[in-house]
C-alpha cells in the first residue's frame, strides 16, 4: 500500500533527513520537518516540544541522537507518540545493533530504541546503515580531510561505508510503501575499506596527501572533548569505532539492493564525484 499522508521528519536538517525531504519533494509528497531550528520546533531533550510535534502526524521518520541519554529520550518519545496517535515509524538505527561484539552503552541504547519502536503498537520499519561516506564531506571528519590527517580510533579494521544518498533513497522508498512494515534492513556499500584505504581513496580524489592517524581510544575521546563534544557523546563515538577496531564490521549488507533493486554506490565513485563539488578545496 502506498502512503500518501503527510510525513513527519524528525531530524529534518541532518544528513539523512535532508535527503529524505529532497526525495519527498521530488515526488510531491507532503512532509513536515521538526528540529530545534525548524518552524516546527522539536528537541529530544525538551519534552514540552513532543506533543505539538506529534499532533496530526500519521507516519514519522525518526533519526535519533547518538549518545545513551538521547537514545533513552527517543525511546520515551516513541511510546508517547504511539499513545498520541502516530500510526507508523521508520527508524534510523545502526548496522549490527544486537549482534555480538557490541557490548557498549551506545549499542545497548540503540537496541533499546529498536525494542521500544517494535513494542510501541505502531507499525514500524527499522533501517540499519553502515557508517556514512558523507561523514568525510559534511562536518564530522571533513575538517580532518582538509587538514590532511584523519585522526580516529578505528585501528586497522574495515567498514563498508555507505553513500548517504543511498540511505535517503531507501528511506523514501520505505516511507512511501507500507509493504516494508515489520522488517529490519541493513545497508552498506559494496565493499569494506580500512581507514588507511579510505585515506588513500581521498588522496586520489582530492589530489592532496591525506593520512590516517590511529589514535588510542582514550586519546580520541580527549580530542573530541577538546573539539567541544560532550564526554557522553565522545565516548559513544569511541565505542562505535571500537566495533571497527575489533574487526566486527568487515562484511557487506544487501539492504540497498533489496529495497532499490540496484547495487549501492562505491566509495571510490562517491569520493571522486564529491571532490568535483569543491567541498574539499578550502
């Protein structure tokens, strides 16, 4: 069944939310953005914004915060939203949630949120993407690329980096087709790359030398805090990279092909095309 009702996009100005909105625009599907800076103000940490955001919504795309506190808030929001009439939820989660080797608070929080969505009484679909390639071009690691030195604590483990445009295409397809209700899909790119390989790909794409510096996990936390991140969020990012460091993410997932009927975009193609936009020219 095709969904034609107005879609609520929570986190509408984030990497995936912007792309979901663009896909819905292209299809003339009505939607409403909700974030701290949008006309519909929404804040995961301010429960007074929840009911006004939920009012009148039928289907929602939910991109939660990273840290355990934010994930716990999202779990409470989900139940309140279902109680207040939200009929369907499409959740952005993380690849590998609930799998062995992920005994960290951030993964437990993501798993708890998935369970909250499944138990809410609303119809649901869960999408679990790998790390986004666009983290190297849109905030997060972009400044590392510009500095020529990617400083992370991923060790020599690999990740099947996924193009966020593929994620946006998948989300739009799932939001508009209720045939995907009650299922979980994992998304990734077509191959795994270590951080050394990522740096080499970006060196070729940008034409400037880029190296990878493997940080001790606690040093990485300290550097994130120095950059203005909270300790909780910094430790959550450290633990997400611990899964890569421990070689637990070295596999590919076929969710893009399952839903879109095509192969996911390769990191090389993404990097070379992204370089032509000038995003790394500064």
